[in-house]
C-alpha cells in the first residue's frame, strides 16, 4: 500500500480542478466562477459523463478541497452557490451553465420552473464548506458577509421540508439525496431503479411534479415520493451543529443557540426513529401519508450517524464491528461500497449509480470524519477507529493513484468508472490532511 504523498496529491488535485474551472453568467449577467464536477466527455455515456453545470454538494466538496489550495478561490466557489439563492433561501441542486447546455440539458430545463436551475435540493453540506474555508484562513468579514444567506438556506429547509415534530427533513425526489438510484428508494418508486427502462420512474416522478406546477404543498399532499432520507438528515443535523459554531464566531449568540437546539432535535430523531435495533443499522424512512416506515435496506448511508455528536457507544460499536469492519459486508479491498457484498447487484459488471460495489469518495469522507469523531468521544476504541479511518483514506488515495479522479470505483478491483477528472473525488485530499493531523498532531 503506498504512503500518502501529499505533495503529489495536492498537485494532482490542483491540476484536475483547474481543468474543471468554469465562468457562467447568473440571472443578472454577472460572471460567476466555479468548478464543474467534470468537463471530460465520456463517449460511452452518451453525454451523461459530462457535467458542465454547478451541482450543490459537489461545489461544497470543491470549496472544502480548495481551502487547502487557494482560500480565495474557495470563497469564490461558495459565493457562486449563494448567487443562485432565491428570496426564500432555496438553492438548487443543479445550477445551469446556460452557455454549455447540450440537448438533454435543454430538454430538462423546459420542464423545470426556472431556466437557471432545478427545483430540487441536495444534501445540505454548505455550512461544513463555509467552516472549512473559515478554519483554513479566518476571515471574519467574509463569514459575516455569507452567514445571513447560509442561515436563510437552513431555515428554508426547516420551514418547507420539516413536516412533523421530529425535525427530520423530507425529500421529494431521490435526486435530492445525492444518491439518485440507491436501492433504498426502490420500494418508494415501486420498482427497481436499475439500468435501461428501469430508470423511467425518476423521470415519471419529475413529470408528475411538473403537472402539480412544482407547488411544494401539492407535491407533499400527492404522496408520490416522501422520504426522510438518512444521509440527507445526518448531513443536515451535522451542518446545523456547524452553523451554531459559525454563529458564535460571528458573535451571534442567539442564533448559535437556536441552531444548536435544532441540531439536537434532528439528531435525537435520527437516533430514535431511524435505528433498526434488530439489524444493527440505520435506515431511511418512507414518510408517505405522514406515517414513517423504515426502508430496511443496507446501504453506505447506514454509517453517516458516525458524524453525529450523540450516537451511543454501543450503537457505534455495532455499526463498526458488525457491518463497517465486516469483510463479508463493507470491509472490502477498497471500502466503503454503496451496498454490502451480499447485495443482489454485487456481482454485476454494470450497475446503475449508487448500487452494488461502487465506492464513492463523498461517503468515504463523511465516514472517515465520523470515525475520527467517535475516536475522540470514546478513547478506549480510539486506536481501532483511527486505524479504520486511516485504512479507508489510504485505500481511497490508492484508488486515485491508480485510476485518477473518477466518479466512483469498484470496491473489489479498484477500477474507476464513469466520469473522469471528477471533482468531488478530490475530497481524498481533505481526508489525507485529517489523518495526517491525527497521526502527527
């Protein structure tokens, strides 16, 4: 296994991101600079391997990585996201680069209520991105400049997506989870979200929501798709906690207390309602009809509660011992796959995204930071948790060293797949700095 060559990794990340740099015009005609997920065409994907637009959680990842390389550019990435915010606080999961739209993009845009972006959210990792940039180069003026908009974004989610007293946010399309075709949504769609014609449910749902004039209240009332998504809510809870710290840094004590209380509420609901004690795993909730039903499907999302501040020691150990560290489930040659080794699609050569033995860098980033957090909380398990975090980081580094920055990798062979020079896979750089900090700090 190669050692972590941070100089090589920094140079590779910097070159990859430079190749994905884009300038687009916002609704007022102003230039907005950001980094696309990938600008490399992939002929075998019939245009789907080319991502010229600004995606929300990809852009958050780019800002985190850029904080190590160029803090000013990282701040610009965040300002680019915030430039797409509407008066309610909503930020689209996809912001169009209108000068680089191929025919499929233009077709989709005709169905959306805005020609500038989608009507959907994505996992709300914005506060963590702001925190990363602020931590690397504390700029109180920048923090105070962006904090009102970032605050509006999280209160938009609370106002429009929290439909019950538990504080959990609901998504209305699997696109909003960041894991478009994960097996956990098959039951909600009523059919597997595999390859070929089995992709149709996602488009059909979009057309049904368009027929409802994209009215969020009507969309919720239709009960076509309502999920309290595990990954989305873990990211939400963690970022509410981060917002509390950012507000304290900006001397906004009242707001800091409010965010802290909301974070505790969401965390409590995740730990109470999403935990399947029999399986020893967390899972998303089907919330259609206002009744929560566990979607008992094992996916990489199950490990996101490692990020939380109040996950019990016993729960952490069940997650780590029975599942994450289990070579018959998730602890494969290149962890952590989207699904366990026993998944029905684990042996398939070709699967839809977020299914089978696909290792993605974004969940690895969450899991590594979660393991390090639990190592601090439970010192008697620290050696094992830090060791696992280091192993995931080293294997993730090896993936990039062997196959480049790919959209995802095969958890057994390490082979990269789909888009090349894929920006969010650069999160391995932040993982490496986290691990090096623990080892040498």
